[in-house]
C-alpha cells in the first residue's frame, strides 16, 4: 500500500494533543536572555520633533535602547520597491511603527521604559481612505492594466449595463500564535534565529542586511507556526530583526513575543478593496464587456501590495470568459500598518467583484444565477483564454457547476426561499451560488522553485528537510507521505525536520497554496535519485542471493519496505538491509532535490502571460437566514464541491477546505476593523473583533470533491487546496444579497462586505423606509 | 521569602517595585509593615506585592512557584513550571486557548490568579494522559484530524475532555455548547465535534466491555 492518497494523522498530532508541541515562545529561556519590545508611534502620520531615550536608560532592568542609527541598514522590503524602514527615522507613517527597540531583563522594565521615553511628534495630515489617497494620487508602485478586446465599442452597443462600487473590508489574520522570535548570538558574530515565519529565507536575508552581516552568518529555524495565513509571510521579519538586533549588539539571547493586542495593532492584514465596476450584457445574460478599476488600501509601505494586486487582477475574470475586458489595479498609500498577504492574496477581492456583478445581472434579468454562470463559464475547447493570455486547460468548471446545482438542489430550494419570504414577516432567506478558479503558482516567476534534503540513516529511517514551513496546513504530513511513497516504505519511517536555512537555502515563502506542490516535488526528486542508487544495489544483492538471476535494475521494485526483482518476486530484501548494504558498498544515502515549476511566464509590466501551472476550481451554494428585526444572519446550509485533483491526504484536504471557507465567511460577514478618527485600531482583541466561532458554522455543511486524476502537471496529480476554498464563501455574500433583493423593491440591493448584522439592518431599514413610501412597487416586486 | 505566612520580604518587594519613585516606595513600605504586622496577628496568609512562594497542586504533584499575587495561573504554569502546553492567546478570557481544569472544571487560566488556584487540583494538557495512555478525547482528536496549526488544540482538548467528565453521553448540541468559547482560526470545529462524540462513544463502549 502506498503512503499517499490516504488519510494519515497530522505529522505532529500527538504532540498537539499532549501539549508537547513547541512553538517559539514555548522554548525555555536561556541564560541571560533578554526581553525585546518596542515603543511605537502613537500618531498615524507625523514628524518626530524630539526623541529622548535617556530617561529610560537608568531604569532598573532596562539593558539597552536602540534607534534606527544602531542598524547597519534600515531600509528593506519584500518587493523591489524597498521602501520600508524597520525603525522610524524622522517621519512616522502609521500607528504601531517602531521608534525605539527596548531590551530589558523583565516586562516591568519594558513597561517603565516605554513610559519614560520622551517622544514628541508634530502631526501631519493622515490619509485613511482609498478616496483620499486617490484624490492625492498617492499610490504605491505603478498602475497596472490587463485588457482584451474592444471595451468601448462593446459598452456602446450593450443591451444592458450595470455599474457600481464594490467594497470589501480589511481583515486580521488572527493566527492564534502571535508573532514571535528568539535570537541567539554565536561564534564569529553569527546568529541563530528561531522565528514563527512562513519565510525563513526572507528573515535570514533581512536580518543579515539590516545588521550588515553576510547571509551565511544568520541561521533561521522554524519548527512550526501557530497559524500564519499570510500574516507571517513578510511581517514575521520585523520582530525577528528586532530580536536579532539585540542579540547581535549585546551578545545575549533575546526574545520577542507580541501580545495579541499589539500584534493586531501593529501588523497589517488583508487589503480592503474599493472597486469601480461596469458590466455589459445581453438579455440572455451573456456578458459582453467588463471594466473594473481595482483600488486597494496598501497601508503605509509597499510590503506585498503590488503582488496582491496582480493576483486580484488575474482573478477578476474568475470562472468566466469575457470577450472585452479591461482591468486596472492601483495600490493606494494610507497611514495604516502595511497590508500584507492573507490567504487568497488578492484573489478573493478580484473574484468577489466578478461574482457580485453576476449576481446583479441575474437580479436585473430575473434569471437563474446558476444558469447565468454556466452561460458565461470558460469553455473546454474554445472561449478558454484568460484576459492575460493563459489557456484554462483541463477545465472542470462546467462539470462542477452542473454537479453543484444538482447536489444542492439549487432550483427547488430557490423556489422554496421565495415561498418562505412571501410568508415570513420575521425572517428573510436568501440562496446563491458562486464559483472559483484559482491560479496556482507565485505570480513572481523566480519564486517558483524549491529544494529538499533527504537523509537515509543506517536503520532505514529517513529525515526530510525542505523550505516549507508547517503552519497547520499539513505540508509536513504530505511531504512525509510523498517521501514514503517514492521510497516505497512506511510513512512511520520518515520524519520531517524543522525548517532551517542551514539545510535549505534560498527558499520561497510557504504561500500561494504551493508549499506541498513545490517542496514535495523537490523531496520527490531527491528520493528518486536515492532510489535509483538503491535499485542498483538491490539488483546486485538479489542476484548474488538468487540462483540464475542476473542483476537487472530495470526489473527491481521497492514497495512496502521490500526490494525485489519482479522476475522473482518471492525473494525480497528488506529496506533496512538494503540501506545497510548500500552503506557497506559506499553508496551515498543522502540527496538534495530541486524543483522549478515548468512552463511559467509572466510579464508584470504588461500584466500578461501564463503565470499559473494550473487552476484549482470549485463551486458552492449557500443559504442564509436573516432576522429582519436585528439584521443578524445565519448560514443554514453550504454545499461545497471542488476539483482538487487526486488528494494526497483527504483528511488534511477536507480540513483545508472547511477552514478556508470559514475564514472567507469571517471576511465577508462578521470580521470588521474599526478605527478611531485618529487612525487608531479599536478592534484589537477577540472581545471586539469577531472571528467566526462555532455558532457561525453552516447548520448543514456538505464538503466534497470530484474525482479527477488528470492534473499530471503537478505532484502526484494533486492540486493545491490551501486558499481556493476561501473564495467559496462568496456564495454567502451573494446569498445575503439575494435575501435583500426580496425587500429592496425595484432596486438591486447594494451591501458592502463585511455584511455585519449592523450593515444588514441598515439596508433593511433603508429598504423598508423607501418601500413604505412606494407601497405599490414593493407589492409588485414581492 | 520562604515563610509564606509572612507573605513578602522587603527585598522581594523592592525588587518587584523596580523603578518606582522613592517616595511611594517609602509610603508603601509603611503600609507593608502594618500588613505584615496584621498578618502575624490574625493568621491568614497575606501575599505580595512582591514575589512570594506558592504551592500549586498540578497534574498530581505538589509544585512550588515564586510569583507575584497578580500573576495569572497561565503565566505561573508557563513561566515558572515550564508547562507550556497551556497557550496564552488573547490574555483576557475571550478565546479559551488557555483552558485548564481546576478541580475538574475548565477555567481560563489567563483569567485566574495563581494564588486563587493554590490548594486546588490543577490539571493541564500535560497531565491529561495517564502515562503513555492518552485520554480518549486526545486519541479521537488525532484520529479525526481535529487540529491544524495546533495552537488552540490544548485548550480545545481540555474543554472537550471536561465535558465528557461531567457528561459522558453528550449530544452534538452539548458539544457545540461546551466548545463555543474556544476559538480556532483554522476552523477545525466540525472535526472537533466528530472527535468529541467519537471519544464519548468509544469510552462508553470500553466501559461496558470492562464492566
Ligand atoms: S488566553 Fe485565556 S481566554 Fe484567551
Ligand atoms: S488548529 Fe489552528 S487555531 Fe485551531
């Protein structure tokens, strides 16, 4: 039996349920360890008039205070823009921006130091909205554009046109383990940094750069993360760099661990978007043209905003072929913490814009929304090129749309919802479907590479190290399965080691859903080479032991922990003995594998090419129930159907689908960031920031995927699954819109995301007021 | 410092107060003297404000910690006893990530002072298994994939296991109610329900078999 395509428990399952699993801040303090924290700007935008750290120096327990001058370099950033400062210089650009790094013996001293430092800031006018940034033309990076066909002519000849502004809000990643790092000084000025990061290589690069160290003197180790969701792709770098600064300067171990409150205040989240859209379509619901201008709130620095925008732009078409289309993308600069990666990485903001348009078309035409989606869906042989020029190959979307309609009994339930709404005076129901086509690979081509180290020991056990970081997505479990399957042994013999830049250099972030694809492929590459050598050994050994058998590597198989010659399958040699024999014959039992995703090509300047290896697809139907007096909405039922290829581990993939969907639900329904007029975040704890809990689960929740073993482009015909299902929660947004359409009279209801209860109640009130004035109209639409 | 009826030593107090202005320190130390005196007259222990020794009964053994009266149980477990299985997430009673048992009932250890737990039976995630034998809830969590990043898992397991201790035969709604305060950002909720129900079933079956 092969180790893949089946459910085996999470690699660290036992450690998790016994509390043995160690996260960064669980590591015992080492001798002389210092606590690191920082004083941040309490002003969203301003100029530092005076900074006096002297009063804090004499406080008992305060060991050192560092400002930007203590760094070899202060400027860095994950993109070419390189506009970020680790420690503010003369200007502060967001509340939460570090101004002084504090190293102390204990937390009390940190607190006292923060109170004692004198920081005077002359405020400058802040920018808090996309509209303000647009008015000032304060953008990050160039405005990008994807275009195809003749949009102007298509609109000029359109049968129908709808337009509007579609807004989605910012969201906190809310990984349960807040940002943390520990830095240890070593010999020759070297540093070892334990970091809760999705990107150890980036932490290594940034620490080395900021401290003026060569890269080989910085080792970054990541055992696991208590959740990342994108929030630790770039922004784990800052705490790691601060701990490293202290360890480097003071030659003492240094630990930083943000509190949840601080983490939520100082780090960025999902980009809020505010998109202007226009769509032209026929009376049959065929879309003839789309024009979308995407605007995101990038926050104060570039971070990954350009890449997030590129993904939003390449996902605005979603599952639909649109002959004439123009998409622009503009990142607005505001005075909030830099927004950053968050599961979906702009994809959700692009896709939701399209799904909202389709929902509006169906409301406008009074036509079945699933039918409209099917009519516009990418074709199998034709109508299958994206606006940026990639062919939608091996397209399973039409099949998914057909199947979900049946599985969810969409048409019958749509009628039932209308019936219910005609009768109920207290509640409203809504039902909707949505689709997702999510491109897998980093848009930035060079990031699509990975390496892996596989060591086989004399007792037959195996260690694997890759650049992938385990943050709950089960990448280690999948890699373990892949290695076991490639070597033909039991997964129990394989251990996946902590991610370390010492073993795997120049790795990419574990992000873009591709952690298992790329690192698993690199590990498989290493295994194949070890296996090829072992096959030679086995051929010789078996021939030596079996009468009349000539060595023949091509007929050797290794499976279930045995090597045998297919011509004489009854004579086997156990894996462990084979390994031992190889060692005695001085055959190498270690290998480094490499993988570079083939066939990608993306021109960022022109926003064209084929940036994705393949697409992961899905469809969903959701039904909601709204209380007309409070506005609170509940999801009654969601049906999710996906194409995730051939699953390496169905248990993990199911968890990824439900988990991602649920995060999408939070983004669109109840997670709302609120700010004071000063730009200060008010919702910085789960007491005021509502992440979904079990009450928000759909009452009926059906998750399934189709059989599809044709994605041979990827590791074991699997497909990446970490992000795409998040976008299926858009069906819930559309269902809320559908419910509102029963009370909005002749208008198409408009609602911004997140559709909090408050937001829904305001719409209900507005429509009730309008329709009270025009009773005949509301009666007509009911 | 070792005499816990005395509660606090001057040295401990001054160290704890750290950088406080001399005048307040003087004032406080006067108060302290009165308190120390009262304690000696009336008997009941007075703790703090500095670090003081406290006996905690954790996972079946008696442990001594040196903490301030304001130290939470979560901090005492993690920082003093290296029982880092208990996680602190929100630190204000809103996520249940820090759930431990006190006298068999689940509590948020971030909202419980260590001194309030003194003399009571504390069980943490590290003490849930019996030797190598996992609690049925732990086993079921492994089997049903009821974890992803694992950070909520200790709290979730303690909550679910506490439910089974007080209600061996819960319904799905009982489970939902019990874990409704436990936040899981990875959203393994459906798997947690399955696991908890499976654990109850298995335990009942083994009890019937055993009786
Ligand atoms: S950490 Fe105790 S309830 Fe959140
Ligand atoms: S498993 Fe990650 S928070 Fe629950």
